[in-house]
C-alpha cells in the first residue's frame, strides 16, 4: 500500500475595503499597489468598495481620485508600504479634504 502526500500552495490575499466618507461623490478611483491596481468609475458618499488583491513585490499603496464631479479636485494619497506574502485585511477610509486613514490587520 502506498501513500501519496499532496502539498498545496498557500495563496496570500489581502481583502481591501475602500470607504467613501468624504461626504461627496468620488470619481475615477484608482488604488495602486505593488505590481497592480484596481478601481472604480465612481463611489457614492457612504458607500464601500471591496476588492481582493495578491501582493507581488514591496512598495507603497497609492490612491488617486477626483472629488465631486469630473471638474472636481484631483486627490493623490500615499498610504502604507505593502510587502509580498502579506495577507489579511486593509481598510482605506477616504475623508474630507483629500485625507485618508488606513486600518490594517496584515500578517508580516
């Protein structure tokens, strides 16, 4: 009788939530992270956007969007540095005045 052992690969993912708490419509939202990006055309006030990412490489998280309507102010924010093989949850809370806070529960 033979026994076969199958080893599996662990896939590291980060569940990202972007929360619009600016009080206005956010348009052309783009979130850049090491080796890729994601986004949406618009995010209503008080709405959340969920996305699952896999980190390849190390680098800062960068966010850009347009406040209000397409004639609104362009906002660019640099967030925390993300590292390959991290996994867990990352919450990005967009605030008035082009500010953001980041809450993370990521493994090292």
